[in-house]
């Protein structure tokens, strides 16, 4: 398992400290798993799988794919959740928040126009992508 934990962390492009913080551990715990000094408890394995969308069979045995494929709706929800996570340093969060506030301040007719514009923009982008 030590090699798979390291491979997962590298695939996520995270340091041991970043990885550990995401699952509520200290960096030295992750280091001890990666060198094989300690074996993670079931609760840690479950946390890793939940937090990083990892296939538990792969993590435990090496069988199957590293990550669980999410339905598109769940994947979008995860992206939105990450975008809206306010850590005080996320400028994208502030932009999205301001867009939402501004959208709510305009009239229903203006909202309708913005939605129509967005549909046309997406349509134009998909047509360009196809050609």
C-alpha cells in the first residue's frame, strides 16, 4: 500500500503536508505510510478514498483503476464546491460570488437576457470545437 499512497499523492500533485491536511493527519503520518513504517487504519483508508475519490480496492490491493469515475453531475458539483470554497485567498471565489450577487440584483428580464446570451455563447463554443 505504501507505493500506492505515494503514487496517489504524486498523481494529485500534492506534498505530504497538503495530502495529510486534506484527510486530517500530520505530515509525518503520511510519510510513515509511504515508507511502510506504519499501515493506515481503516478510517484513514476510508478518508483517503472519500476525500480524493479513490477506488478502495485499488488502494488496498492495487486492482482496478486509481480513481472512481463520477457521473458528470457529481463531477460538476465537486468542481463547484471547490470553486466556492472560501479560504480567504481564492480570487476565483470572489469573482463567482460577485457574479451571483450582481445577477440577483438585475431585473428578471435582464436575467433572461443573460441566460439567453449564455446559451448562445455555449452553442457557439461547441460549434467551434466541432470544426
